[in-house]
C-alpha cells in the first residue's frame, strides 16, 4: 500500500517524497525528529511530542517554519490521509538545503516531513515472556558534548550500540555513561523494580527524557507505586527484582535477562504487568 507523505505543506505519494542530497539533514544528520504513536486514529501525547520537537530544534539553533498548532494539524491530516487507526508517525525537521560544508547559515528552507505508517517494534512473545538484553561497550554521548535530550537526526551513537547488542545476540542494549552509570537503551528508557520501588536513571545520567517514561512515572504515582529517578549501576540492574523498557514504539516491554543474568524469577514481574495494563488502558482511552 502506497502511503502519502507530508513534505512542507504538500501530501505526496511516498514514491515522490524526496529531499535534496544537499539537505544538511542528509549530509550531516542536521535536524530533529519525533516518533509519535497513533491510537484510535489520534496522535498520543501529541502536545508533549511537539513541545519536545521545538525544544530540540532550539537546542540546535534550528527555526521550525511552522507554529506548534500548525504542526499538530499537519500530523492529524497526514494520519487521516493514510487511514491510520493504530500506527506510528515520524515527524522530521531538517536544516534544509545548504553547501558542502558545516556552515548552517548557508542553509535555507528547513524541511518538515511527516510519515504515517504502521509499526511493530517487538513481537508479542517479548511482551509475554520478556527480553534478554546486554550492556554495550559504546557509551552514551556525554551531555557535555551534545545533550542527549536533543532528539537529533544523528543517531550514530545509538546505532553503534545497537550493532554491538545484536552481535551479542540481543535485540536491545543498555548504554552506560562516561561515569559508568546506566543511561538508557539504544532506543528506549530503562526502569528497574527493587523491593516494590520503581527506579529509572535521571536526566543528568545522559538520557532522552522519554514521553512514555514520563507517562509511566505518572501512572506509578497514580497507582501509589513508589518511584524515583536515581543513578543506577550494572549491579543495580543485575540485582533488580524486575526490569522493563519504555519508548514510543516499544511502549512497555519486560526484560528478564541482562548480560546473561536472570532478573527476578525470569518472568515479567508484577509491577511491570500492572503498569503495562494501566498504559494500555490509557492508550485505549485515547481513541
């Protein structure tokens, strides 16, 4: 099925959706993006995603040529044009066409691209039985170099860790920061449960402040599950009672083994299952 892609004001068939090879998004990964889930034909947590997109753009001195309200309308228009009921939207803003060189001032016409499609990051068996993951040798980019809170088009740091995870036979990998603390996975945030208490790395560990992460923390508060943002070590992961990952595409997926160590009893835990049930109820209500 051919999809329609929104490019700077026009919906065009995906075969005709093109950007210039001189666009700095293509040449240098110079741009920002968001991934947004669609439930019941509506974009989930759309304000939070658009706000983060604009924050990321400001973080790299990129002016988005649309207002947030216009962006929201364009997202919904693209979802409807593609008949997406339950799916995924990729929202991209590039620096625009420039010269062969790093000077951003020589770029013009930032491109806004919206792709709406279906997605399945992990098969159902992983949600039922849990993932086995590893820690990656590649460390997370330091916030002193480039803030990981900027969701940029340059994902090479994450891609290298993903390759290392797959080479080790795992579908996902945990990235540590330069100080040896747990940051996040290549595409997801990470949580553990210890003695009934939910813990996830804080912003200063070098993480993307995930929208699903924030939603889970909110669900935990409503369910009166004690939750905190604290530095975590490998030992904390290995000795956890439960572990799970969160992300827009992944939603909430349990982890049952890390670096060959069995987490808890080797099955998705009670708190994980409780939060997943609450999250699915929330997304169902979205439609």
